[in-house]
């Protein structure tokens, strides 16, 4: 058993670097009674780095995200909001089941999100009423993952800690799935 643990420790490098891509379901979670918010599909792509500390690890990512959300004012048609963002998640995880070529993980952390541009024109009336729209947002993230050899699959949930603006109560929320490949 000691020999097998030593062999696995040698195969699992201290630092791993890779690429990642996936999709997400995004929602704005407004508190306005006359506005229904719904999930819409978005995409993300970028890089990741992991520092392995035995069964524990720290993972950081830099992702370019194309996000969408749907809002439907009462009595009107649904509008899709689109925006591009840079997401920087930093997570701490633990490998709850670990074998030589596979492990199952749990993780949690924070995500810094910066909106690059937006296309919120369907909601001009709301946008004009929003003063000091904050392009930066910090979110909580948590989820489950599996690693099979160099491949990594994550399923995660994200929720904003703060509102997008002081005058518009809306905390972003997302469910995402990502597939990564550790180059080394």
C-alpha cells in the first residue's frame, strides 16, 4: 500500500496547467414583481492551473465567458440579455475518492467577474434607472468534479455576493459544466 501511494504521488505533479471550456445556464435573479427572470445558455473558455497538496488542492482559472440571461416583463415578450465577461475563479478542493487514474472531488471558492461589454438594450428603461451599474462582481462557487487521467469535468453553481447595482437588486446566478485537459 505504501508503494502504491508513493507511485501515485509521483504521477500526480505538484502543479498542473491546462485548458478548459464549457457551458452555463445564467440568471439575473431580480426582485422586481413585474419582471420574470429565466435561465439562458452561455459559454466559457480559458485556462486553469492546479496546485496539488495530497488530497487537497487549490485551483485557479482565467475564463472568457459569453453569458446570456432572459427577462420577461409582464405582458411583453421575453428579451435575451447578452454580455461578455472575464471570470477568475479561485477554489479550494478535496479529492474524496482517489485512485491512480481517477479521482472524485468537491470544491468551493470565489469568482471575480468583470463585464467587458453588454447588450442590455431590451431593458433600456431599467438600465436608465440603474445608477452606478457595477461591472465587477464577486461570486461564491461550489461543486463536484471528476478527473480521469488528464481530463477534468466540473459541475458547479455560482451565486453573486452583491447586487449588480445599488439601485437594481439583482444577484447573478449560474449553473455550469466545464471540461478541461491538463497539458502538463
